[in-house]
């Protein structure tokens, strides 16, 4: 007899919200290892969900993130008491309590349960609300309602955004014209691609991204050319990377595969095929595109230590720069709101005033954490092991980001010979302690 979670997964497939190959669960070993690592015990219903579709679930909850296996978020929601717990980025006011486990996150809300209960109720906290709202008595109840709502929303979307097409187009160039909703993306390692864009838009022989989170949502990606004479058909993007994609086009669906092998299409459109690096599935959208972000009139921040920071509506931060050791260092201030900047401004001022000392300490910390990694795993053929002095000489401060709590994120550019194009990220907490140095990109 199929479990209720398996039946819900089949409902998603039948409704067209997921393809069969897009329903993938986690292994019991992956779940238990994370429980052991973080010394927690997950509720049985949540674990059954993870076993059925915890790794991938098609387009279900496409506008939010169902978290699993991300160390940072796991630390935010683990059961251990944390008296310094902070609100999640972008979600103001409410601090996570002991045992709170956030399993779904959106920029303006999150869903969570508390690990103190074996079959906990589900709560939703929305930005600005005085308290969380009880939305379901159990995880299965929440999931069942969420699946039904997703199916209803998708059916409504099809009514509004699907219109009769002309019976035939003279060629694929004509058929592609217009907006296509980004339904699904996945890379070789199983990770979903990060897209600010909600749509791709084809205009003549140019491909645009449409990102409603931006004030100016439409941006040119690339000119493109099609080769309809080969099988599978090919699309070449005429930009500096010049990728060549194989594609399949039907009346309302466009499937793209970034593939090194151009002579066949991945069976079942499966990214695990040896020659497929990335897949993208688009659905024709003939409705009205989402409203873009409204521009806000936010005055700049002026300061004698770090100069002028201007508000960027696209990223919801203040941005500027300072000169340091002959290089331009980017500055970013990420407040909860444009009017609530006092903590972040004070923290940035103190950092910039002592920039030379902080830079020395940051490089020493990076060297302490990553020199052995370089000399053990990242030496090129014939390359000599780095000394601490030589290693630190190849590091250059690139950006300083300060959030509303005063936590600082630093980005260091490294000479190419150090980590072959990878930069380094690290954090500085409110007690001036560096942590979490790791490679970027």
C-alpha cells in the first residue's frame, strides 16, 4: 500500500507540476547522518516526506525554498539553545526560539515546526506580523493542503496564461517569440540553478531575462541562432561563453540541455546523463508578466569615513566603495529597512576606520584556515608550496557587507595562482571574531 506522501507526489505528477524523474527522495543514511551531526531528532512525518521527495519535487513550492542539507540554515534552526538567535534575513522582528526548525523560507515569510514535539503543528511567520500563525496541526496536513493549493493555482494559471496558438509556425524562430515561464532548472550535481528571473523572453533573435524583483526587469542575455536541420536541434547563444544547447520545442514547452555531447538528447531529459551539465524547462506564458519592483526614493548615506552609499532597489541595500591599497573595495549595507541603518552604519564606520588592522587579521585567519588546503590539494604541476607570507600576499580585499545586526561578510580576491580563479569568503561577528573562511564560486 502506498504511503500518503507517495500519493501526494503522484498528484503533483498527474497535475503537471512535476515530471516523474523530478520526484526524488533522500536516503535514510543522509537523513540519519544529519540528525547525528546536529544532535536532533526529526519528526516521523517530516522524515517520510524527505524519503519520498526531499531531494527534488518538481515545481512544487517554486516561489519558496524547501531547505535540506544546508549547513548554515541547519545551524539556524537546530534544537540547541541559542540565546543570540537572530531573525532570518529579510524576515524582520521574530527571533527563532529553542527547537524551531525552519523547513521552508521565502523573502517575506517562513514555515517552521518545533522539534520538542514528536508530531508538531506547523506555523507560518510573515514579515511584520506580531506572532506566528498556526496553519496546520501536522506536517502531513500542511503538505496535503499545500499540494492541493499548488494544483489549484497551476490550473488557474493555465486558464489565464494559455491561449490558442496558430496551428503552425513557419519555423522555430517564430514559435519561440514571446515570454516563457522558467518552470525547472537543475545542474549536474543535482543543485537547482539560482534564478532571479521568472521568465525568459524571445524577441526576434535575442534572448532576454525578465526579473520582477528588479526595477528594470528586462535585460538582454544574448543574441541566439538555431540549427533546426540536425537532431536534436541546437541553439547557440552568441555571448562571450558561446554555449551551444540542444533543445526540444512543443506547443507550450521548451526543454533546453547544456550538453557536451550534441548527438543525442538525454533519455527522460535526465541531467544525470553523462553528457548533460544542466537542464532548463520553460512553459509558454501568454498572460501578463509579473509587476516589477517599484522604485523607492531613498536618500543616500553620507559619512566622512566611508563616503557616500546609495540605495539599490534591485538588491535592497546601500552600496558604495572606498580605496584601499590602490584598489576599489565595494561596500554594502543591508538594513532591515532603508530607514533603520544606525547599527549597520556604526559597524561599517568602525571597520573602515581600522581597515588596515582588520585586513591584516583577516588575512592571518584565512592563512591559518586555508594554507594547508592550498598546499595539500591546490598546487599546480611544478608549483612550489606557499609560505604564509607568500600566501597572504596573494589576497586582496574585494568587498565588505554589513547586515542589520552588525555582522560583517568579507570577500577576498585571490591571485589566480592561489586558487585558480576562486575567491574567499569569511565572516566577522559582533564580538570581532573571524569565522567560516571558505572558497567562493
